C-alpha cells in the first residue's frame, strides 16, 4: 500500500520524484483505475503517489504549428467529446471517448491514462485510441476531412519510450511537453552532447 503522497505543481517536481523513487512511484491523474487497484492491493510495489492534477497546462487540447493535435496528460474523455477541435478534426476519438464508461468516469478519467492501461492489460474496451483506430481515417474522410488535415492528427502523444504502464505513458507525454516547451531535440543526452561538441568544433 502506498505510504507517501505528493501533490506537485510543476512538471519538474513530478519528474524528479519519479527519478528518485523509481518503480515504487506512480503518477496519479484521473486515478479512476489506480485507486481501485491500490484499494484491492493489486499494486503492492507502489509506495509513492505523485499527483499531477494541479500541474498547469496539462489539460489543454490544441493544434501546434505543424498542424498536429496535442492532448495534454490531464485531458479527460468528456473534454475530448466537448472540444470543437476534436469533433471537427478527430471525430472517431470524440465518439470513442463518449462510449467510455459512465458520465462520472468520463469527467475524471484521462485519455492518456486509459490508453496506457490498455497497453498494460490489452483490453480494447478500455482504450479510446483503439476505438478511434476502429473508426479510422475512413470515417474522417467521409466527413470531408482532407488528407492534409488527417496528416495533422497524431495520437498518442509522447516520446517513444516503449512505455507499457499508465504511469510510463504519462511520463512519455510529460517528457514531450517539456521538450516542446524548451525546444529540445528528444535525442538521448549522450547523443545530444556529442552533436553539440561536434557543432562547437566545426
């Protein structure tokens, strides 16, 4: 059972706690699944909870300069259902989010968390992104969405970390958000350092 709870307000705090405590720490966002698992003693390895629900800027749905739709780590299913950008540009995702659970669940559960849970348990009914795949790009084209617009739809968001658990998925999303905010390359630090050294010597 968890022993320590951290309510963080900055991404750097969350990343620091995850690095400090390793596999004993878990990210909490919507927590609709995590709390149930903790109460049922299905996560005996978890002793540290890192709550990111008060971190600003993680509940946004926006299109970046490259025309890609980005979902923040705290975006809920009902946010997707009500977002004009998702309805207009990614209708299968909006429809899939509408089919997830009861209204109370959709108000709290995050798209990123449930998508990560699907990777962990391989249960299609828990992943709105899998539902979106089922409706597919054909449905969008039938609604008049052009190929150029479809090219701007990217999901799931996050750096490729070969993540499996919901917490790892959330970490990959947080890492990409920091990369975009700070103008990073996403390359491993060792590679980035070598590239910087090569540029300085050129």
